[in-house]
C-alpha cells in the first residue's frame, strides 16, 4: 500500500496502527481461517508504505466470505477506512493460490 501524498510516514502509521484498522482486521479474520497483518518498517527508498496480507487455507473460504452480505459489508468498511490514508490508485492488490 502507498500512503496518500499529503500524509507523512508517521501519519500513515497512526492510521495503520490504529484501533479501528486492527479491529477491522480481527473482524475479517474471525469470518474464516484467519488473516495476517504486518507493516514493513522501511526507509525512503521502498516502493510501498505497508503490506496487508490475508491468508486463507482454501480459496473456497475466501469465496464464502466475499459472497456473504456480512463479508461484503466488512470489505466495504475496510475500503472506506483505507481511503482515509491509503492512495488506492497507487496501491496494488492481488490474490495468489498456492
């Protein structure tokens, strides 16, 4: 994830480490098979400000979450929160199976 250009690294970290973000991660993790969050500490030469990683044991668990009304509501809530401090269009999201 890339921080919004008007945010300092410290301001980004305040949102990243904030209770609301942690609570959202925990609520998503509680839906199916866990999620992992970490923020890489970095210098000014890195191409990102943070990495948010979710892991599911099986893609069917991810599908169950995204197909449920509660799962979609959580995803919308997470995106709304991230829009406050993440430069969404400069950030990358991807899924891998393996």
